């Protein structure tokens, strides 16, 4: 394969993706996560202290010795009770360290997000979804193919999910990401989570483009996809079979839909879906939802 430029579909570092309008919210969430991390360490240390105290009590409470250590046994019991209470309060405090968002949507906006969620339900039923990570142009003549480029893709899953960092009445529309942080679509922002960092992107800053593409499918064809043509594993310049290859065989050309999610801050993700109509309906409703969201903010 000739060394044509390879295009990478990968977002910028998660820490640089957030919309400026959401920086204050991100700072608040970062502080909460920092406090949770500190509490995790304190809970671990308190647990270890409690286990040590219980072990010491178990030893001195051994029958031959307990008659001589009654006062010490009582002291250990009191210390264990105190440590247990400290642990309970720390664990309770940890549970409370979550950003609870009171998302207030107008009736029109709630109806629009409900319809977007319905369109996402259609997307969930799609048989195959891939995350496209790269695309590279190729020399068709040298490669004996009718394809204009070759892509790298990885099958991913879509779902609705709650996020451990954010408590919200609405479940996020969750898109896995093969080469970066997963995407979570909430009613007012896109949450990108990479584990050690995160970003909040205003939905008004997110663009979704739809492309209909014919793809030479070397793998099994999904049951909901349409085969629109066939080509040869080795073909002539005009697309006809190259008869120099005796083991030449036909390959189906399948029509897929692609969704490209981008933002000025650096979001850059492309998904390939086996059922184009469902993908297009989601894109159309996403654009409509953005319009309603923009009107609600005025």
C-alpha cells in the first residue's frame, strides 16, 4: 500500500475539550472528585485501624487472659465503637460527594429530549456500530481495488447509562469511544469521561454530520444493512474482475451511515452504523433539539 496521508478521527486531550461556558461547573465537579479521592484514602486507613483494633480485642479476649484484662477489654470495645462511628460518617460523606444536577427543562425542551431519546432507541436496535479511528487514501490501481480508501474501525456498543460523577434525573445517551473518552449525552451538555479526566461540552457547541457511504464489506454483512453492489477482491481499473487471479472472489458493497461528532474545542469522533435511516433520524432530531435548546436559553 502506498504511503498516502492517514486521517485520524480522534478528539483532543479530554482536558482541553470543555466549553468555556461550562468551566465553572467542571471546576466544581473537579473539587468534588478530589474530595472523594481523599475520602477514599481515609476510609481505607480507618478500615485498617478498625481491623487492627478488632484483632487486638480478639486476642486479649481469649479465655485464659480475659480475667486479667477486663478494663483493657472495655477500653478496646469503646475504641472499636468510636472507630466504627468515624468509618460510618466517612462512608456517608463519600456517598454525598456527588454532583446532583437539578436539570429543569421546559415542557417543549423535555418533549424534544424525549423524542431524541426515542431516536436513540432506534439506534440501539442497529445490528452493528463501529468507531472509525483512521481513514487512508490508497492507490486503486496498485492495490487492484475499486475502493478509494481504507479505514480502521472497531465495533462498539451504545446504551443508556447513569454516570458515577453526575447524578441527574435523565440517563445519558452513551456512545463508547475506541480511542478516547466515552461520550455521554445529557440534556444540556456532552460529558466525555476518560477515567483520569473529563470534559463538559455544551450541546450547542456540538455538530453532528451524516454521510451515506458505500463500503466494501470483508466481514459478515449485518442483517439490517443493504447490499447495493458487489465487487471483486482483485479488480481492474474499471472495476471488472482481474482474471490473473484464479482465486478471485466477489465482495459485497454495503450501504452504511456515518455520524461525525465534532466541536470547535476539538471533539472529533466518527461512527459507522449498519442502518443508515436510523442514524439519519437521530442526526435530524439532534439538530432539532439544539434549536429548541437555543430558544430556551434566550
